[in-house]
C-alpha cells in the first residue's frame, strides 16, 4: 500500500483540486483523519495517523482504488500541499503505473448481461493466465474474472488491454458474496482454480454449501463448476460438499493437464504434487432470479444524535451480524462510520457516509443478499433511532 511518513504536516485547506484530483473534505476521529479524494468517477480515502511528531499518510484499505496509480498520485499531491518532509516514502509510480484503459468494475450487474450471452466466470484468477487464455480462445464468450487482490486485478487489466480482449470483464469483489447477485440459469462455466485452502479456517473457503447452492442456481443446464486444486484436504472437502446435492453429477480427474498451466500449478508440478479436478455439472433449471438490487437509505438523519449515541457496537442476528467500528466527523455536517456486516462468514467491509443528512454506503453499492438485507435493516434502525 503506497504510504509515507513525515515529520512536518500542515493540513491543507479543503476542498482543492490539482492534476485531475479533487480533495473534497476531511473527517476526524481522536486517532486519525480521512480525506475524501475523487479522480474521475472513483472516490477513495487517504488516511493520516499522527504519533509523537510523525505522521503516517497512506491509502485507506476498504476504499483502496483498483488502480494504484490513483493513490500514488493523490498522495504525492497531498504531500506537497501539506508541506511534508518525507522520512520514508514508496510513492514512486512503478513502470506499470500507467492508467488502465478499461475499468475494473465493482458491480458485476453493471454489464447488463443478456440471456444470449455465453458467460464464463473465473474466481480468484491470480496472475490471470487461465482467464486470458479462455478469453483469447473463446472470443464469443464473455469471460468474467472475480478477484479480491487489487494488484492481480490491475496486472490482468493491463494484459487484457494490451491483448485487446474486449470480452473480459474484471470485477473487484468477494466472489462468495457476488454469487447471490447473479441471475439464475445464466452461466456456462465457473472456474475455481487453486483456491486458498484455508485448512485452519475452512469457513473462509470459496467453496461452501452456500456457494454450491448459488453456483447451481446461476449455472445453465449442462453448465459446470470446475474446481482444480493441489490440496488433498480441499479436494476431499469439495467432493463431500458437491455430493451433498440431491442430484449430483460429479467427475474427478487426477493429474490431468489443461491447455494452460497457472503460476501456482507450475510450482506444484515442480514439487511433483498431485493435481485434482472436481467437476460438478448442473442438470436442473432454477427458479428465475433477476440480478439483485443494491441497498439504500431513504430517509433524512440527525447527525447530532448519531454522534452523541455512537460507540463501537456489535449486533448478532441469526446468520448475520453488524459491527459499528469507528466514527469520524466533520463538525456535525459529515459523519463517517466504519462498519463490517452481513453473513457471519462473508462479511462486507464498508463505510456509511452521512453527508447533508443523507446516508450512503461507501465506496461500493451493497448487494441486497439475504444476510445483507437483514444487516441493513439493523443499521437503518440504529441510524434512525
Ligand atoms: C492461490 S491463488 C490462485 C490464483 C490462480 N487461480 C492460479 O491458479 O494461479 C488464489 C486466488 O484467489 C483469490 N481469492 C481468495 N478469496 C477470494 C474470494 N473470496 N473472491 C475472489 N477471489 C478470491 C486470491 O486473491 C488469489 O488471487
């Protein structure tokens, strides 16, 4: 994460604009500031934490833009305005830090998929070798890559642009949450290659009962969820999970070569590890479900009351939770609450910004999944109390 440490800091007067970046406002808490920055349509926070005579200035994690260049440039501009004397800095854009031509999306349904689209999805594509191979060799398919690791998203976006692959859509979101937002009977293949095994925290695995249920709903008849792994534990876990279905068509292959080998695969092959494919084919049409809406707050709020009432809080419900973590304010004009909420094992991390008495999630829209809807109700009730 780009950041720098400075021993001089004169907070610049906001708002100001420079070099295509708008620095809009800042909110404070006893321990840190957030400054809201806008570049084109992308908004993100930079944070300032002060300790003794030093100030650490960096990108904020939840709102980190997919393009690191935006963060590096915003921090450079801010540092010069704040008359910082950098004791340490890693803000120099690397040679890869050119702007990406086609954006990385935060919303999979932004693409307006039609029923004639032939869709492949790859979850956790990492270096993107398999994803780009599929896109190049199947130009008629729309190949959607879902990743949470921003440097991988950025790297693959550059390769997509360089190869001119118009049929690749990259989405920056946790695939475990995203599955529920997709329309039913719409996808031909879902690839999950070499997922993180999470042997000690199995609840964090991409594959789960819930994921399989959603995958089967989303897949067309004859469509398949294809897991490839080197982990024997993950392999047996996936077989067990797939076989829990009433009607399961599961095929297993051992040490079967694909046309393209990923970085991870090359490593495991060098170590002579076994590689397993477990393929679950769908044979049923699911009840139609339109793409999910996103959640919004429709009412005006009294920020004074919220500021008075706020303390970190955890609400636990049946299968979901809401955690109000921190509060930052700009007088009583703007309130920023850092939250985590949603399904216990698939948390959303988001801010709630209340500006001019209207609340909104930031930086992303939040899908109205079952767990998110229940959490949103608690959040709205608490805000409105
Ligand atoms: C071990 S790497 C494998 C990468 C690639 N599939 C390959 O074979 O080289 C696992 C990838 O999954 C991504 N990942 C982990 N959890 C995810 C999630 N919930 N949604 C989307 N991607 C995820 C990680 O960021 C990482 O890039």
